């Protein structure tokens, strides 16, 4: 006897229906996470490009307060989140009384914490895809095993056998397995796709963080060089003034 999907669904027992609807819920959750993450990645990429175009000249001109303001106005960019948070820390520590750790070192440590938060945000929800991809086939297999048990239990109850007696129950059970695979395979593909996107995004942020720290260290080095040069020049002026005063006294 031939069965279509509607007939198979109509003949499913309570347990098989529960398994089927659980797998459908898995599929809906996977699609929701996939499209939400795609939206976040594309939005962050576009916003980060715009922010990078504005942040570059501000850093070159050392307009750090303007950079912080620009980052605060761009909440959807992970790049703005990182550079803005790092610059806030640098400015706050630079204006605070000097401690054992300099502003650059404190900013580096704060950027590590910011990067951890960004990583968690970028990968948020991806565990759902991993869970669905690994669990859905076993859920479908559970439905298949229970369906086959029910089919053979019906044979034992009726006292009759044959392929026709068990074909309906086996068909229902195998449909649940197929449904589990149909849910799991796309979930694994979506997880791999999003993982590649997340890795690329995090790599670009890591490079931006490294370049930002190079800028801060270079700027701090320039300030120390200027201070050292200014101090030696001041000492020379003092020596020259004292020499001139001595000459005037002898005269």
C-alpha cells in the first residue's frame, strides 16, 4: 500500500507526533539563529566600514575625544565598540594620577576584556545550531525505534504477520528519521558557514586592535621623546645662563 505524507502524518501515534513537532521546532530555531546572525554580521560589517573611514583621520590627527564620540554614535559596529572602549580607557588613565601601570598597558588589558565580550556577542546563538546538528538525528532515530517497536507490538497483539501488517508502522518510523536528517544537515551547514564568517570578523578585529595599540605606543613614545628632549634643552639653557652670569661678574 502506498502512503503519502499526509496519510503517514494522520496515522502517526502521539509519541511520533511529539518527535516530529520537536524536530520542526529545532528547524525553526536553527533558521531564526541563522538569519539573525547573518543580519548582525552584515550590519556590523557595513557599520565598521563607515566607522573606519571616519576613525582613521581622527586617529592620525590625534582627535581622540572626537573618536570616542564617533564610536558612541555607532552602536552596531563591533569595531567601534572595541576602539571606542579602548580609547575611553586610554584617555581616562592618561588624565588620572600616574600608577604602577601606564595608560598604554592598562588600555591593552582592557582591550583584551572587550575582545572577549565581542567574541561572545559574535558567537551568540551558534550553540543552538551545533546542538540541533548533533541531536536532531538521534531524536529522529528515537522516533524510528519507538515506531518500529509499536509496529511489532501490533503484530503480536493481532496475531498476524507479514510485510503488509508492519509496512505502515515502519513507514511512519522512517519518516521521522528522514525528518531528523533534514533538520540536522542544514543546521550543520549553517553552523559551518556562520563559524567562517565569525572567524573572519574576529580576525579583522584582532588586526584592528593590534594597529590601535601600535598607534598608542607610538604616540606615547613620541611624548616621552619630546619630554626627554625638552628636559635636556632646558638644562643646557640653565648652564648657559649661569656661564653668562659668571662672565658678567668677572667683568
